[in-house]
């Protein structure tokens, strides 16, 4: 569908050029002119085959009927027959002798056919050949846009990106159509939309396959709770594989033709999907979702009104209570008057990929990336050649490890999609995706029973108290998967009502690239204590640094959830300096924590403080690393 649309737009381009450059017919043979005008009438009624026959009859009657060659070539191009179109256009070009107008028309037409074929160097040369014959047409907005595109292509093909495209081996590509691939963060599970054929009764389903010793297993239906007799497809999954959002069309509870649905995995099983509601779905087409790694933001494509035109990229945010906010348009930097589709938000939540035919590109729909900066997504950047070419590029997915990009490649017959398969290529290192993404895994369990705990995990940038990712451990086994950028100053908070929060400093506690993190949650009981990580003071001072805010706010949340709990805040130091001075410093630091909590609304009567100085080290004070562990705040439940 997309490729035909692009080809037909090329016809309109060449027609516009022809109308601006041509005045009268190039021949006087009345019978030839009659054939031509009959062809025009057929063309106006979209009877392409009949029109083609008439245009061919016109130039066969009069060999120098240049307009007929142009029209016949245009029709062949619009029908997906680029090679035949090129043959007719060149046959007409050879006939032109001293007519600059038609030299320009044929050079222009041939450049567009070559562009459609992906013969970019030849297309650029032919376009440049046409320019001297364009005259006043070069002042038109249409010409300037085309010139901008050709200049872009010329620059891109001079610096192609090094990559190798490969079709995924069977059994992945075992169907007539498979498309929109997505993977979990560990790249061990792939999901895609499968369709057996192009007939109406051959509907879409979501299929899944798993890595097994470097090979993909045979794809199977994701779940009978997800796939039904309706169309389910174009899905997205959270990094840990526990939240699935997908498109379903023509279902009884839908708001429009296609809506977005959400399903959650509980104790290893997918639950019944739920329509995402009127804040997300409309009576228009809503599809092609992409969920952020932590499941907090959803991007999707929609042709709803109040956009910038065609299909736009929209987003919705998940509220604390699990509902979704009213969808908002991503904005004018990304969206254009044409189509923006198949969004993909990378695992760092900072780079948005999408396909568009509204930005400068190679033809059809190209892939672009836009970075989130200063509160919005900025000017898109074309991913370049050969990631993009003359065909539609759609459904890009880049692994968290940045090693491969997965995508869909279509095969065409007669200008229409005939089949589609899943491919991948090594993602070019020259495309900067930001800091390395770390994937860590582990489980959360109760200290008292050893049973798994369904806890909330939050990864926080301590510099600005911004939550980078939120995760949930699985209530069945306590398992979790955690993604985070390779930053040196992040904190991990593990929280569950009824338990003392577990607080980590990711770098200091060596959580990076771990696959076996064991998080033991301690039930709230009198006498229990924990190290209150991520509380920072300058050397020899008791004033809290700004980076302490994240932990303090979470301690306040813990006290709000447990109103009967009072705490003792203990300050500790290393053994550098006078013991009496250290005891006083540790007390003042504990008081600073108390004062801040009180400023947030915690009753001072629930907060006691004590300074321990260097009297209770948890490590020998023989290295700087050990001394840093001894400089701490501890919380004891009273």
C-alpha cells in the first residue's frame, strides 16, 4: 500500500513538471492527438490499462509525440513496473533533438524512475542533467523540495553506513507475512505479528519465539487469552516481559476500527486484555504501540483529528494508580502534514525512532530518530543509507545491547505487498544512542518466609531525583529485569508495604551487569534496622546535599504508609579525626535528616536521633572504600 502511494505521488510530481513546462503538443498528427486525448480521458477515470494503450498508440502513430511517451511511462511506474517505465522514457528521450523543454521533462522523469528503483547515483546525475532545462520551474516550491531531497541523497550515498542485512532463518520466517518484531530486554524472546495470507479471513495474531542455544524456537501463539477470532497485532512489551500492549481491530468493545489493549502477566500467565480506554483510544485508527522500558510511557500512531495531518505519533503516560493519561501529540518537530508511523522508544527513554514520508528522505517512508531534549523531542535525523532506501522502512526495533536492529522487509507484486519477512542488521556504531544500557536481573523475597515478594523497584538519577525506570518483581517467583543507563550516580529503591525499604547505590553496591541479584526484604518489626543509602554530606559538614532528596522522599513515603512506625536515625562516621568530634558530627547529620523529614510533614515525635561517631564500624577502617561504607546513616524501627 505504501509503495503504491509513493509511486503515484511520483506520477503527480512529473505531471506537475509537465504542466508547467509544456504548452502545445509536440506533433500535429490529428489521429495521434486523438489517441492521446482518449488516453487522458481514461486516465481521469483511473482506467490505467486503457489509458496506457492509447498513449502507446499515440507515439507509435507519431514517433516524436513526446507527451505520449511521458504519460505511458508514468502509468507503468504507477503500476509498479519501473523497468518498463524506464524503457519507454528512454525511448522517448532518444527521439528528442532540439527541444530543451522535453529534454528537461525526460531527464526529470527518468531521475524519478531511477529514484524509485533505488539507483541513487544515476538518479542524482539525471536530476542534475535536468536542472538547466527547468527554467522558471526552478523557482517553484515543488522544485525546491525535490532539489533538497536530491542534495540530501547525494550527500548520504557518499558516506554509507557499514552494515549487513540478514533475513532471520526459519522457523521465524515460516509464514506468508510476519512483521513488527519486538524483543525483551535480554533479547531472549521475540514477538511479532503473523498473518497467513492477504485474504480477509486470514487475520492477524501475535506469535512468540525463544532463544535456545543461539537458535530461535518454533514460533507459537502468545496466548489464547490474547489471540482471538479478531485481529491482534503490532504489539509492544515491557523490558521485563510482564506488560503487553497490542492493537486489536473490530472488537466489540472498541472505540474505533483499531484500538490499543493492555494485558499483564500475573504469576506467569497472561490475563484477559483490557481496552486502554477513552484517554488513549478514539473512534479513529489507533495502532502501532511502543512502550518505554519501564512501562510508564506509551507511544503510538493515530490518524485522529487535532494532529498535524495524516498519521501522527502520540503518547500517553501511566499514572501511579495504573490508569493512563489523556494522549498528547509528540509535537511539530516529529509530526508533519503527511504520515508518521511505527514509533519505537529506545530503552533509555531518550531516543524516539519512527517512520515518515513527511521529512526529507530517499522516497517512501524512511526511518528517523529524534532525541528528547529540553522537555520535547527535537528535529529528526534520517538514519541514512543503506538503512533507508527507495522502499518503505517500517517497524524498527533496536536491542538494549545495541548490537542488532530488527525490522520488516516487504516483497511486492504489482506495486502491492505480497509477503513480508523479519530481518536484522548490525546497528551502526556511528549512530549515537547515548550511554550504554545495563541489564541486571534478580529476585525479591521475604527474609522471614523466603517467599517471593511482588515489590516495586525504582531506579533514580540521584543528581535530579528523576525516576529513570520503574519495575515490578514477579509475584510468582520474585524475578525482575532491570535496565538502566551506565551512569555513576543512580540509586535503586525496592519498596513493598509491610517491609522495610531496601536502598542501593548502583555503582557502590556493584549492581551493574548482574544476573543473580538477591534482594531480601525485611518485615517491619521493632528493632529492625537498615543502612539509609544515598544520603550525602560534604566533608566535615552536616548539611544535606541535594543528591539526598531521593532517599529522603522515599523514607517519608515509607512513614506515610506505616503511620504507627517511629524511627531512630543514627549517624556514623569513619575513624578519621577526634572521636568526640566525630560523635558530634554524626549527631548533627542525623538531626539534618530529621529536620528535612519534618519539613516534609513527618511529625517530629516519630523521629529520634543519635550520633554514634566511629564507635560502630561495619567494615575495618583500613581502606578508603571501607571508610566510605562506615560513613553512613542507619534507620532503626522503634
